[in-house]
């Protein structure tokens, strides 16, 4: 039996509390955090970003403790040097041109290759790993779960602003990331061998030096025995992070269960799934998505409720029912993007939005 262990990575903004701009922490937060949590806190390409990652967690309860602990530590260490952290997919108004790149050969190499696409990639995501021991099973689940990615993404939308503009999108983060190669919804792979051949060809032809430069919304991880979900904006609230983690875990468990019963979900093409992803980015949970089975538009909210029904028979075994309940809160009170927009619309003031983000990031800790 597969364990469906979890790993959660979050990318935070480092913010100057006076100007509310993104601010380089000169790696001081990372250096201090590594004395407490060793390699669980890392630098990212831009110096105003801190990335944290949990240990391997057996369930969402353990993941919640780790996520909360890491947020608390990073916030305290930022506070010690007069800075704050914030969790959102983009900063509401800071410009990437003013942000420094972390002094690391790997990042300089990426910037050299990708140029402005890399320098402007000032975005913050949530990555969730779900343990799948068999790589054959991992590619099978990764193929099938692609259909559901836009549904969870819609719930996670938390980046309506970019460089001081209301973009009109609920998640502009993915629009920024789309400038990179090898991003977005992946193709269907008929076997793990086909996937491995694809990676080998890219390495052989100098497209990539290793499989970590596959930046799709979901990937069979090159080094861990996990499927990694990479589509979500970094959520403001710990409750949201854990709800999405629970949803990804439940989807894997459900598709695994179907496979064990010689059944499977329908595989849809990347071209079709992309239609729903675009709608999720633009409208969040307030739009419609396509139900490809019925060949019609359906309210995104009702598709999310259908998704909860779909996984319902595995959540008690996983122990994540309470964590999944939070999805109903999001449907009722709006996504991070909806809440950011509501704060902005009160006074048309981006500083208010940043203050709201930084306060929500620590809510309930």
C-alpha cells in the first residue's frame, strides 16, 4: 500500500515594513534559519525571496505543524532584522528591475540563458509533493490528475496585482512564469520510459543539464519518489496551504485506488486542460470551466464541489477531512486574490494590500 507522504514548499516575499517594497535580506534570514532548521530554509533566485520546505510528513496534520513552524521562524528572523514576510503569488507593486539576484552560479547561469524572462520571474508559489513509491504508478497518476489542476489552481489564485496594476486576472503569477520554457500543463506520457527518454533527449541536446529544469505544473520528481504539484500561487493562510495539500494528496489516493480496481479517470489533452487553466487564472472561482464529459460550461464552484465528492471515499483513511473542509470557507469568503482586491477597492491603496498580506501570513500561528 502506498503511504502518500507529503512535503510542502512555500516561497515568501521579504518586505520592508516602511516602504512595503520587496527588500533584499542579503541572505541573513536564510543564514539564521539554517542554524535552527538546517536545509529547510533556502535562498531563491531573487534576494527578496525565502523558500521553506517541510520534512517528509505522514499526513496533513504533520504538514500543518511543519508549515506553521517554518512560517513562524522565518517571520521572527525577518522581524529581528526589521523586515516582514508575506505570502502571495506576486507583490502588489514592487518592480522586478530593482530586485537583486542571489549570488549563486546556478542562478547566474539561469539568468544568462533566460535573460529578462528570468530577471522578471519575481513570483511566489506553493509546491506540494505526494509520495508515490512506484514511478510507473507516478506517471499514471500524473497523467490523470492533470485534468483537476485548474480546479485547485482556481482556489489558490492569489496574485491579482503586478507592478502596481490590477491585471484583471485572479492569478497573474502563471502569466509571468509562462515566459519560461517547459512550464504549464504537461503532455500525456504513455509510460515512465517515454518520459525518461524525453528527459534524456533534452539533456543530450543541451536543452537542460538535469530534469529539475522541467518546470511544469505537475511533474514526476527527478530525485524523490514523489509527484510534485507546482500550479498554485503561494497562499496567504496556513489553512489554505493545508487545504490544497490535502486536496492533492486525496486526488493521488483516489486515482491510485481506481487503478487498483482496474479503473481509471479519462485522460484529456493538454490543449483542453489549458482552456480551464486559462479560465482559472482569469476568473478564479467566480468563472465557469468546461466539463469535458458533458461538453458544456459549468460554474467553477460546482466543479470544485464535484471534485470534493470525487475524493470523498479516501479522505477519512488519509485523516484529512477537517483540512479539506476549509475549501468551503474559500468558496464562501473568496480566494486570496478576491480578498486582496476587496482590500484594495476600499481605498485604492497598495500599502493596505501589503499590510493585509503580511498580517494574514501569520494568522493563526
